[in-house]
């Protein structure tokens, strides 16, 4: 489809919607059916650095409120992987929740899990950019809403937002006393506790503290005594916020947060032994050319999600630690201008332990040989950022201008010893000496350090001329960015090296948006924007091969409407994105002695990657207390064939974790019963099967996840308000493979990771 045809299609849709709005005044029967309530409430967002109505903001945005998060039992970002927002993809890196992969509109990096690699979607907490995907699965603490901005946000948000931005907004001190707490228990031995205390203002100071604990035992048990099972977590977090407001013109907010996340990976299962139907070598005999090693009789091969692993392996929790300081200053310098400053320092450290493969990955069976690759890695990062903003208006112009500085240092290392050893015929195994798994005694496959500095200046202005009753809005913006990155790979295969890379990038990202209020309830827009993801180098490469940035141009048209006296909210967007320099990952697994190495090279694809899509969101207030909602995302991607650096063969490549079709529907119903209120929430989420690796056409499986919650709210207990709830995630206990790896197709078979089984629990929440 051409840009003109996209625009024509949306114009037809817009005219039809405008006609519906005009006709709505005469549609007494429709309005009367829903007249008992006031319709849908306004949603406030801060995507343009100022508070605006979602429907008046010419950006494709999805918003998840705190109530929606509670209904879905969303405790951390990985819980959004069920498809709550169809255009947002959240998944594990490899099988590990110690680092998350986040994608929007087909911008999904396969391996950003390295110091010199970058994400394609920017993640922000209260305006502070988080530079690493490590630590993103920490417990969410008193989140007011999550805004998902779709498409390049290169002007106001900057580097590494070519796919969009995920902005987490937390509740701030109110200056009034308040106490809220939630406690619950569930299956797999889970429990969760959260408490939030807001203290009264004292001498212009307001203080708020949040604490959270989330625990769940493994969903796949590990038969080795004393070892941790798989897909377990133990999260804890605390946040303290101090507000000083000596006058109406000045506010200072200081916040400190500290998070701890102990977790274990999803179990990796063999799902297709010997898919090429090769002759199977006899037990004890050498494997000849064209043959495949035998599968030990105690190793399970199948397509059902295990509840107990077939092989017991040493496994201890990965430990993610995060903490940060932030200082937000706001000063009303005049009637129509506010000056702001955001200063932040953050650290993240990860001590990773991943032995999820057992006998389901290489090394393959051989008599009295080692197996079970234990991926041990560490990452240590700290960052400092400073942003200055001026937000104001002048006559019929609203503007934002700013300066941004970011400084980061990140270091990592990795080793992959084998922890188990077969007997002569594969009927039993023993555990190897654990010394090579202990830090200080490891054989280091790779170790590197990377540095990044980024400087930016940006501005954006919206002009509303007086003609057409001020229904026309023209926004023009731009951002100049200079990135200075360098790094050093100083260990390869336990040998000291001194391989380096350096990259300096300067670029300008423009934005132009034309918005038109066709009626008071129909807003149309057309938008052009650009964005980029910085280049870097692969620390998994034997040569520390560097690669350049990838850049995207986006053309988007959209409509935001509220119909039937604000009882139906219907938003639509269609876009074309052309990306050059797409960063494609190719991997090669090799076994040397007791170590299994994954070498990864990143290549900039030739030509232009084409990404095309449509996004729809609808919310309908049927009657007072009954709301229906739905969302749909269509994403088509095509990358030019790219040369595999290991084989030299030009081959098809793919964008990972991006379903062609994804949809979500839900309903919320509340019913007053005397002095209490009954509440019901149900949602169903579908995603089409998609690739898991850039270099392989093989897809995982489609998914259909149903979640639900039933609550009894507004129970008066003394001076408090009590809510009792029963919740479930994956209510139907649906199983699907979300990640499938055919790397060992010729030597063993595909291994894969399944989604979580059904979880459920009860909760009690109290509010004073």
C-alpha cells in the first residue's frame, strides 16, 4: 500500500465517523440506552511533555491504568507479555527474566543483552531513561499508569526510541494522609504484599513511601535436591519520595528506589528430536557423518509443557539489583512558561545463572561425557542523566524545548561450563565439581566494557491558527543528537585480548504533524517522524565486530473519536515505516571441551526494511457499570536478504516476536449491591505465531490467553475501605511455545520454551 492509499483509506474512515457523530444527536435510542451514566472518563497523558487529553494528542498511544493492571494481576513488565496491548511485545531474553526484550511496531531487538548493544524501544520511569534491558522485570511500585507511545519518538524522547517509548508514571506525594495495602496468596506457593503510605504535608514537605514483596515458587520443579526450580521469582522493592513545595511556583521531588529480583529461567525443552530423520548412532559408537547421536532413555522429547524437569541440574537464582536517585524540579518562571530539570543516577547489577537446557541442548550425548550448559554471566552498569526543559505557550503557539545529557558505563562477563556428566549408556548421570561455576574460578568466554555519552538539543512547537475556529494544529519539531560510544573486549575464551570499537554519530530527527478537529469529537492527524537505534559492537563476537546505527522514517495517519455522547471511544492509526541499516543477529554454537560457546555477529542489513501496520482501539460504555474494550494490531515486516557472516550465504532474515495479527478484548462490569460493589473483569488475548530468531524462518506457536478477576469492593471496615478479590492468569491453562530454537536441528533437535501455566490466587486490599 502506498502512503496516498493509506491516507485515502483513513480519510474515508474519518468522513464516515464524522457523519456518525452528526447523526448521533438524532440517535435517541442509542444515547438513551446509555444515558444513565456520564460516559467514558477523560484519559490524561504526558506524551508531549505536558498533560493533555489522550483524544486530543495526535500520537498513537495506549494507556494501561493502575486499575487495569490490578484487574490483570500485572506485577512486573513481563506480565504484559500476554498481549494486553497488542502492539506491545514483551518477552524474555533467551529463557531469562533477568533481562526483558521490549518491542513496538516491529522494532524488536533479538540480543540487546550486551554492554554495547541498545534497545529499540525506550523505557522511562517518571521521565528517567533506563539504559539497559537488565533489571526491567523489577516489581512495579505504585504505578499510576503506563503510556505506550507507538512509532518513532526521536524528537521529544531521543535515542533508541525508533519503535516507540514505554513510559511508566508513578504516584507522587499528595500532602494528605493516606494508606493503601494489598496482600494475597496463590498457587505455586505465591504471595504478594504491597503497602503505600502518604504522610500529611509538614512545613511545605510531603513524604510518601512504597514497599512491595512478590514471591512465586517454580512452575517447573528441578529434581536435583537443593537446586532451584524453573520460572521462580522473589522480588522486593522500596521507594521513598520527598516533595518540597515552598510556593505555588516551585516544586522539588526527590526519589530513591531500590529493587531486588531473584529469578530463574523458563525451562527449555526438547520438542523435536531428530527432525531430519537421520540414522541414529548406536550407544557407545562414534557418530559418523550423516548420523545423529542417540537420545538417552531418561531424556523426554515432546510437545507438552513439563511440570517436573526430566534431568536434575545445578541451578541457583539469578540476582538482579537496581537502585536509583532522581531529582525533579519545576519552576513557573512566568504565567505561560515552566522550567524543569530531571537529574538521575542509576545502577543495575545482574548475576545470571541459567541451566535451563539440561540434556535438551548441545553438547549431545556421548558415553561418560559432560552435558548441561550452565550460562553464567554478570553485568554491572551505572548511568547519569540530566535533562532541562522549558514548556510554555505564546499567543497561539505551545512549545517544548530541552537539553539532554546521558553518560553510561557497562561491563559484562560470561562463562558456560557443563555441570552434569553421563554414564556409559545414558541411563544415569552425576554432577560435576562445582568449582568452575564459582566466580573467580570460571573459564571466561568473554568479558567487555563499553562507554556511551549522548548529548541532545530539541524543540517542538504547535501552532493553532485562528482560522477554522482553531480546529487546525500544525506541530513542527526536531532533535539534534550526538552519540559517542566506545568499548573494549578484553577476554575471549579465557585469553586476554584488546579488541576495541569506537563510534561517533551525529544526526537530526525531525517531526511534522498536522492535526484537524473535524468535529468536537473527531480528531484527525497525519504525522512524519524519524528515529534511530545507536550502533555498537557484539561482545559475543570473536573479533568484536562493530555495526552501525539503524534509522527509520515513519509516515502515519490517524483518527481519534468519541461517539454517542462519549460512550464509544474509537481510535485508529495506519503507518508506513522504512528502516535502513537493520541490525540483524546471526549466532553459531560451538562445543569445546567442557564449555559451550554461543558466538554472535551483528550485521547491518542492506537496503530498506519495510514495516507496515494498522492499529485499532475501542472502548464502549454499554450501560452504567458495563464497559467493553478491544484492540487490534496488524504488522507486516520484510527485511532484504542478508549475508550470513558464518557461511557467507545470502539468506532470508526476519523480525522476531512480531505477530502479523494480534488482538485483545475485555469486559468490566460493576454492580452496586447495597453498600458494597461487585466487580467482574475478563480479558482474552491472541497473537499469531512469529519467529524467535533473526536467521531462522521457523516460527513458534500462536497464543490465546484469558485472564479474569472477581472482586467485592467498598466493604466498610471501621474507617477503611476493603476489597476482596479472586484472580487468575491464563485461566484456560493454554500452552504454547513462545520461543523455539532450531540451532541444533542437525545434531539433536529443536528446543523451546513454553508459556506459564495457569496461576490464580486471592487478594485483600484496604484503603484509609
